[in-house]
């Protein structure tokens, strides 16, 4: 998929996963937090969006961890921000 970290419309489109649990975690993170990430974390986020929905679900719901340390770092950031916003925030 190779999306440029500055092409926000393509990144936003890639955030839409079709699985409610993923949409609740990923879309608000993109809308509220993406602009404040370092370029390196933006690259990690875009790489994360290239992953399979099943893996994303497991990683974001604490049912496992990515073997990729870079991806695991952005997963932890997403989880932390999601927890701070609350489960129903969108």
C-alpha cells in the first residue's frame, strides 16, 4: 500500500477497516492524534494500517503483540490514547 505520511486523505481512508472495534480504536486516533506524532511514528502508523485486520484486532485488544518493535510502539500509543479518551469516544 505505500502511503505517503502527508497524504492524509489516503491515510484516513485506510483507517476504515469495516470492523467496529478497529474503527473505534483507529479512526479517533487518526483524527485526534496523528497530526501530533513525529514523522517516525506517522510512518509506523501507516505501516500498521497495512497489516491484516485479524492481527490489528488482536494487537489492539491486547490478545497478543506484534513481533515488530516499531509496530508494537505505535500500538501502545494507540492503546494509551484510546484509554485516555474512554471506550465510547469517537
